C-alpha cells in the first residue's frame, strides 16, 4: 500500500454534505458508461409507453433476469406493475434523437413512440411491443421490485431475446453490428468507440508464467 500521491490531489464529494440532486450528478458522472434500457410497457388502459432508463444491467444468469431502476414512480414502473410485462430494446446510434426525446415527461395517456416517430411492432412472447428499428430486444415478465429510497428497482425475468439475423455471428449478437449508445454524466452520451478484446487469464497460466505479473507490475 502506498501513500496518497501529492502530485494528484483529489476533490471529495460527501453525500452527507451535499444536496441529493448535486450528489446524483456526481454519481451519474462517475458510473459510466451506462447501458440504456429502452423500456416499452403497456398501461392497464392499453397505452404503450417507451422510455430510456440508464440504470440498467444483468441481475442474474440462472434464471436470466435483467434490472432497471425507476427514479421516482415513472410510467414504466406503473405499467409494469399493472401488466407484469415489458420489453427492453437496445438503443442504436441511428435513433439517438428519438431515444433522447422519449425521455420527455409526456402525460401518461400519450405514447412517446407516436410523438417521436419510433416504430413499434409485436414482440414474440409478451404483449408489450418492441422497437422495430432496434437490432436487439429482450422480452421480460415481472419477477419482482425493490424499493430503495426514492427509487424502485424492477427485476424482469427474461423469456425471450430476438436479434436481427445480420447482427448475429458465432451464436451471439456482435457489438460491431449493434452500435449501442450509452449514457455518461449530465447531457453527455457515448458510442462504443474503439473495441478492445483480451482473454481472461486463468490462474494456472499466471502461476506458470511469472513474466505476466512482472510485466503488469512494471518490474
């Protein structure tokens, strides 16, 4: 363990000393990049809601579960609670402006997709629609929700994934064909940029070749 580097001073951000919104901006700026769940859900009255949620990730492999967080009680959350189903479509670069616009706080009785010109189509196994011009859609049934302060984490059991055939190679959708957008801090977004590929190092390989550790440590 080394002492703090005096040539690289750090600025501290303490949630106990900051307003909630100010610290939220800090968290959004350091937990980056964040994948975006473009959630399509249907209200009890049959209105289809489409909204981007950037607190999104895989929660479990077996059973397959994804999660997104509703900060406050958004239409997505209310609809999923009412119908028990939703889809998550990948957010492609080509729909950048539309994705951003579906984050507008439209009234619950208005469809964001209609307002922004996003084409929706039937999904395979759930009644919620999917984005027709998104290369991948994950279809979910509601597994559970968890309330955390002002937010609710929604866990969706994955019942189906569909991808454009042209985007699939070697048995999986490939990133170079998906071109997803991600969220950063403030109003900043990012593309995938340069793709780097590196295999994970098994310990038996590490133990058999001391030069690996030496190179990484700069010995």
